[in-house]
């Protein structure tokens, strides 16, 4: 089996180790004997047509402003990739841009690609950022508990076309009010969790891998891996999150 991972704007969107998500997916696939190709897409470069899984990291308002237009230019291609079963996975600033729109701290309106039915507004520099460790229960079947770290000013609200990726047990999540974290719809996922999130949440990483393999190979069985280090990292992050702030 083979898998093409596409990393969008790796030089601009890579907060808090988000590149680790790519490494986790690549290594978990390779350890199962899957041949992995990684394609990096920078500004002005076209999106490859053979991507099975597209990754978008987090970035602050300045980087988001730089990539928003390029991302919008790829909307049609990203949408048809997702419709054909490719996975799109975005973190924080990237997640905000997968939605309909993001209003920055300065009040600038950035149109998103609209792959997720969410809208984000940053209430301005004088409002509290939503920062800290997160423990959440994932709504994706079989994934269970997610742990990660969030740091965002934007408040995201979900429309009826998006499901929360998780419900927050510790932390703020999408907006600090409705108890939701992230969003998903079909094969498109957005989360506020950095850390990076996938190394510490191997069941979620494997869910995304299986989903990405499905469009070429149908339902595949992924052999289990020795995840003792990943589970220990997960447990340590969960324990730290539960220490009162
Ligand atoms: N600029 C966005 C915000 O503060 C995203 C930040 C991030 O990607 N960590 O809401």
C-alpha cells in the first residue's frame, strides 16, 4: 500500500510542533509497511492531485493572512479531494481557515475555504486568550480521550453542518462557552489541539490513516503497534492538565 501526505504551507503554519503530526502519521504508516510520500506545498505552488491526506498546521493572524488567499485558490481542488475521500486535517489557525470565515484580532475579515461549517471571530487583543492543556472526549468512534495544548484568541462557533470533534473535560475548546472542541464533517477535521496532537493520541492518528487509505484500498486493518511511549505521553499530558490552574 502507499499513501501520499500533503503538508500545506509548512514554513508558515507550524506552531507548537504541529509538524509532529506529519511525522506521527508518516512513521505509523511506515511501521506497517506502507510506502509514504510527503509533498510539501508552499505559497504559489499548486496542490498535488494525488494527495490522500492534507495537513494544515496552526499560525498566528499574520501567517493566516498570508495563506488565506492561497488556500481559497485551492478550495475547488481541496473540496473535490475531500469528496473523493481524501482526509483534510487542520490545527488551530489552519482549522479557522477551513471554516467559512475568520475575523482577526484587528477586525480583518478573512474568507475561509468553507469545508467546515464553522465561523471564527477574534474579539480583539484586549480579550483573554484561551490557553492551556486540554482533555476532551472525542466523538469519532473508537478514539476515546484526546489530550493537547491550546493557545488561541479566536472563538469558533459550529453550524449545523459540523459535528464537534470532542467535548471538553479540561480546557476551553472552540470558544470557552459551549464545551465543544474542534469540528469534523466526513473526512475533514479541525482541532485547536497542538502539542503536536497526533503523537500523543495514537488512536486518532490511526483513525485518520485508515480513513486516508480507504479511498484507494477500502477498509484496511492496521496492525497494532507498540504504543507504550505514546500512551505514557498521553497519560502525562492528561495528568498535567488535571492539576488545577
Ligand atoms: N491566530 C489564531 C488565534 O489566535 C490562531 C492561533 C494559533 O494557530 N495558535 O485565534
